[in-house]
């Protein structure tokens, strides 16, 4: 996984992996979740990929999605 830059300094995201049709996000709380084109959907996943690469806003975006994830990995 790639370390999240956390440019704001207060993110709940620790690391991420960008996949062809999804993104895996590991949180500082220890959970790792898969978000894909099925859940929560392509539009959200592509936005999450952009935020992950920019290092800012991913945790806030995910929290607005609520519990919409495809699978809990760990």
C-alpha cells in the first residue's frame, strides 16, 4: 500500500492502493476497506482515487459516503 500524504495533518486515512476498478483504503483505526465500481460506484471511486493521489480530502469524502463499501478486508 502507498502511504497517504495527509497534507491537512489530521486524516483518518493511513494508506491506499489504487486498483483498476477500485481503491483499497487503510485507516489509522486499523480497518482496511475495498471500494469498487459496484459499491459505492465508479463516480465515487474515481473521486477517491484523485483525492488519494492528491493527499488531501479522502477521509472526509469517505465519511460522507457512510457505510458504502464493497468489502472489509481487515
